[in-house]
């Protein structure tokens, strides 16, 4: 990139806080996706920064211009794709559905659709205009870069197993091609007009392949892929209105009394197989699932996100109440309207338990409520007698718009494992077992897959919320045999909800709990909702804590020598404001209101530019190091919209005010429904607290007036515009807040991951080294541990009274519980191990097909000029030179981390644990 004479612009390009992850060029404008969530548009001829687009949470991996340059697509590590209108700097469409980071995005030739691929093992096709998912291709291997052929008939995607080809219309697997790349496939792309495919692999190798689309499309279909579609029906309402009993009646046609629950229950409602009207001879299995969500108000923070992608919603209300029958129904009706879905959710208003005294509210009032909140229909039901249940069930099935439900093209192995797990949950009480035990049970059916295939399927089903892998910070890896598998992922919700309520109910109103109490299960939860195995419960709770930290719902803080989990959104102390501030802004928005506020408060709390922060009920304050106090208030409006208000105290400097306001606005851009955010000024008289009319304020500001007269007390108040700022000047500050939040989250997750692996007795890698290299090996182990990886290092793991050497069998057992071994050498010794037994175990480990890498360490006295020799049994392709590693250039250390985490595209060794 050409350097500009303007030093600020040069710094942005060359010394900015982020790395360049992806770029694409249209005419003279290059779009650059950065590692800090910002998308830059620059004139590549002059280097001038044209625009900065904001909307992703973290790094942007790929960008792609629409051929006419009017729209720009981006794929992010945050799991979303965005279509931008660059001229207006606005978001046209945001696509959410991938369960983890996106690798790639590509336009179809007709520009009506985009195709995305991600680490969740799926390739997805989206309608650009409506935002709907059109189709999903799922497999068990992670997907790399994706490309669409110039004639629009083929999709190709790189994976650890080679190149995968699908037809686009319909989306269906064709074949897999092993191109014998010795290293990972990094990128694929078609020629704009010819049937040529470029493939880039490690070692800077580029292959050009001629693609015969007619030949590929002539392959027989149906032998590998299976098509299905899942529709979600949500059952919501206040606690005690009979949701679970009604759900059981709708599914099984019988009545059972049911207790209130903390967790969501996901139950099979109806299954049918139909012929695809668009593809003669192809069959699609349609499965309707009923999601029964806990009704207690305290659980809404956890359960509101479960409303996304629902097709039908049943909103139950208390038919016996004459005073406030629609209290909770009002909340759920608004929340459903704000949920993300391919099409508006069909809502049914349901009066339950009508056998107990009938309906205590008039028909006129019910009809008024139904019309006001746009319910499709109203049903009187009784789970006890069955009244209205058959009609309700029939209405549900008729209301599902299957043409708006994406068709999933899956593999027979994945679908078979889904069915096996469903049957297991019905027939067994044991819902927490190791991956190895589950594999053995599955193989008893016959037609056993390889362990690598099975482990990859487990990871895909973890991403699809069919099960939960207790892997402690390594959900992107294929699990090892000793990894625990929770077959009832809704148990995570039950524990998470109970913990947040326990934090809210703390007598001091501070919304925090000792982490040790959380990990021991010392909070209220009904016995039948707990796992029977206490040791297993502690493993699950470690995963719950990890999710709290990763999703910015909680902070870990050390208070008086004790680690606490702090939930800012659960504070019940009343705020000492508003009323003490004069100038601020208000933001009204649509979306998951409670979740948006909770994550905003936590992310701001991580910023190192604040010396103190205080949390209150629906409010927080932050004292800036540069002076002044920033205050944020939260409320849910009567119409269901969220409102965030920002004010300032103690003469907060203008840069602090503008930085804070811009960050709040950008957070809402990322989290709220696109196009729903409305900003307005909230200026009060400093003398009497009278709220000035926003139109009057705006007109006076437009005229350049420096004051306004209060119509209530005649006070002449100073006037300035909080909305007026130089956007580009704030980007560095905004980037620092995001970087602080990420660093704090990663640091806290690293602690949680290490604790979880210690409890499970698992290691990520074994470090072998010569005794003379102890200082360098210790430095490397500490560096890995700070990133959440647990290395085995003898000086850490062996007791002082434990004698060396260990036997070869001891080392072999240890290696079976690690993903890779790393031989560390500085060249100071010819034998980078403590004993011949350790060397023999490493040789056997390598001969069994496992990975033994080499890390070249710096000498204690100098940087060696010659590379130390590597053991003959080590993997020659994975020799990592750490001798010149610096904090400014950590690339080789990151390469080692990537290798340990198994991201280079090779399957995990059999039996390796993450």
C-alpha cells in the first residue's frame, strides 16, 4: 500500500492497532477487513482513507465487492456476515446463523445471494434482499474458503480433507477431491469467466484446476447427503400458567402435571417426509420442534435469545386473572416482534387451564389485546381436558411457512448420530459421558466410522446445540476420547438461569457470587434439574462460567482475596441518578434488550481508560482517568423498545464524552436490529432539571446559538452539540475499548480453561526439553498458559519427592492425554529430553501417526546463528523458530498455538484430548 505524506493516515495503514485479514478491490477502492472489527475503504492510488465501516464485533476475515461496486459483503470472526452500502456507510443486511467464526463470503453471479462458510462446519446460502437463509450444507469438517463458479452452478469450499463440491440449485453435495496438498488449503477462487479454479495451500503453492461442471453435476446424488428442515415452535408465558403440561398434551395427547422449570425444554413435535416440489425425486424430512421456555422473569436474560428463528409462537396467559391477565404476555409479544427470524413469527394467544374457572377476562378485552399485538388467532385450551388442543396443534402445523425454513443438506453419519443421541436420551438416565464411551456405544450398532470422523461429528453437533462438549476454551477442536459430552445442553440454561437469579437475590444488591460457590453448585436449583453426578455437575458448572465470561454477561473480579463472578445486569442497588446531569443522548432500539445492555456494561467495564466503575439497577457509571464521569441508564419502553441514555458528570472532557457516546452507538449498531436505532438529545436545565424540547435544541444548534433559555425557570443554560464530532478521530479510542474488552475476556477465559483442564486431568501439549534449557522452556510454558493452553512441564507437574526418570509407559500414558508433543531445543544439548524413556515414548508417539513438533528456543546467552538440529522422528514441516520472538512480532508463538489447537487442517490424532 502506498504511504501517504499525511502521517495520521500512514499510521492508520502501517502502525494501526489491527492486522489486515482480508481485502478486495473495486476500481480504485480497496476494502480492507481488519483484526479489530473495522472495515476500511481506501483509494489504493493515493492511500487516502475514504470511509470506515462499523458493525462487526471482532475481526473481519473476508470482504467481497458486488461486481457493480454498489454493495460490499464482509464475513467476520464474530459469526456474522454483513452487506454494506458503502456510500451511505449503512448496513443493508446482517446475516446471523453460523455458530462460530466465518471463514469466507462469496457472491453468486446473479448477485441475488451470498454464500458463507465457517468453522461450525457449514456452508450457508442467503438471500441478499430478504436476509433469509435459503439453504445449509453441514458436514463434520471445518470449512475454509468458499467460491461460486462463474456460471452459478457449483459451490466449492476448502476443508482439511481437500476440496468439497456442491450444486447450488439445489444445494446438494457432489463430491470431495483430494488434491494431495502437503499442507492446509488456505484459499480457493474461480476465474471470473472461465471454468478454472485457483487453490492456494501452505508453502505459497498455487494450483490451477480445470473444472468440468457438467461432469460433476452428473454424479449420482442422494448416496451421501440427506435433506431435512427444522422448524421451531416456542412456548412462552409467565411461570405457573401451565406451559409444560400444555406442551405435553399437544405432543402426546395426554395430561401430566408439571412443575416450573429453569431450563428450556426442546421436544420433538411432529415429523414428516415430503417430496421437494422444486426437485423431482428428492425427499425432505421436516421436523418441528417445540421449545418450552422457562417463564420466571429472572430467566429472560438467558432465554430471550432462544426466540430467534422461530416459526410459530404460543403465548400463554393466566386465564383466571381478572386484574392483570396479560402481564407477561405483553412482554413476550414485544420480544417476539424483535426476535430475528426469516419471516415474521406467527403468534397465537393461548388461554391455558380454562377448566379451572373458565376465562376471567372478557372476549372484547382479549380481542383488543390480540389485535393490538398482532396475534394471528386466540385459543382457549385445557391440558387436563384437552379442550382446544387439537385445533391448536392443527393451527401450528398449518402456520409453519416451510418455504421460509432453510433446507439442510447433511451427511448420513451426522444424521445417524443425531438420531442415536435422541434415542439415547429417551432410554438412558446417564446424560454425561466421555466421547470415547459414546463412540463405543455408537459402534455397537455396526458400520462404525473412524474415530476422527466421529470426533468431528461431535464438534459439529456441539455447534448445532445438539450436545455440549466440556472442552474448556477449545470448542473449535475435535474432542479427544476423554472429553466429557453433555447430551442435554438445556442443562446449561438451567444452571445459568439459576446462577443469575442467585446473583440478583444477593442481600447486598451487588449482583455477585463467589466463584467457588458457583463451581460447587451452592445456589438454589431444584433437585430434578440438577445432574445426579456431583463430579459431573462441577464440570458442567465450569463450562457455564466460561460461557458467562465469553458472552460478556459476567466479570471475574478479586475482592478481598476471593474471586467473584460479577453480573452488572443483576445489581439491585438503586442508582443515585438521573437528576444530577444536564446533557446527554438517548438511543431507542429494537433487539434482545436485556442482553444488549448486559454486554455493553461488561465491555465498558474492561476499558483501562476508566479508573473506577459502579453498577446499579439498570445503570452503571464509569470514572475516566482523564476526568469526569460517564453514566449509562437503561430501560424497556412501554412499546417494547430498549432505551439507553448517556449522561456525564463532573465536567467530563469533550474527548471522553465523544468516545463514550460513539462506543455506545457502535455497540448498538452491532447488536440491535439494523435500522432500528434512533438517537435524540436529552438536555436538561442545569438549574431545575427541566427537559428541553429536542426540536428547539436542534433549531438553536443549527443557528449556532451557544445557549438556551429554560421556559420553566428562565435560567440561561449553555448549549453545545454532543452529536457533533470527528468520527475518524475517535476510531483509535474505540479500538482501544474493544481491544481492552477482548484482552480481558481472553485473560479470564484462559484462567477458566486452565482450571477446567486441571479438574479433568488433561493437557494441550507435552513440552520435552533438556535440563540446561529450563529457563527457556519455563518461559514458553508460561506464554502458552497465559493463552489458556495447559502444557505438561515436569517441574510443574512432578512433586519434589517424585524421582526421575519416569518410565516409558508413564510417558506414553501422558502423551495419550495430549494433542501434540513439542520438543524444545536451543542446541545447548544434543538430547532435548530428560531420559531415554522419554525419548522412546516420543518416538512411539510419532510412529503412531501423532504430531511431534519442534520449537527452537533462544540460547540464554545469545541468539544462535545456526538452527539447532531437530530429532529425526519429529515432523519436519512443523519446526517453529522462536529464537527471535519479540512482543512486537509474536507470529511464531501464535503459529505454535495454532498448531496445538489443531487449526492447520489435519485431523486430530486418535485418542488425543484437547
